C-alpha cells in the first residue's frame, strides 16, 4: 500500500495505528505498477489527465475525472 499527498509527506504514529508510510511520487512507471488508484481527495494540484492516462484502474470517490472512461469507477 502506498499513498501520495503533497500536503502530508508522511503518516506518523497515532494512538491506535502506526502506518510508517511516506508519500510516493506518481510518475508513469509507478502508476503502471499499481492495480488500482483510489482518489479520495480533490486537490487542484493533481494532473488528473496524467493519472487517467497511466493508471490501469481508477476508483474516483471525489468526482474529479469528468470523462466517461472504461477504467474509471465512480464511487
């Protein structure tokens, strides 16, 4: 499991969880290595066209991908 958020560079330990994760880059090769990309925030700094082009499957919970596309699941 990985995540990317330009505003949260790492997930620190909390009272109940210790994810020990750092935000990863979303470049072309990284995106192609994932089974699915889950969009759970709608930051305006993301290039959603780039994500659509390179991710194999996208679950869009924020409605940020406006195109109807076979690899986008709206949730």
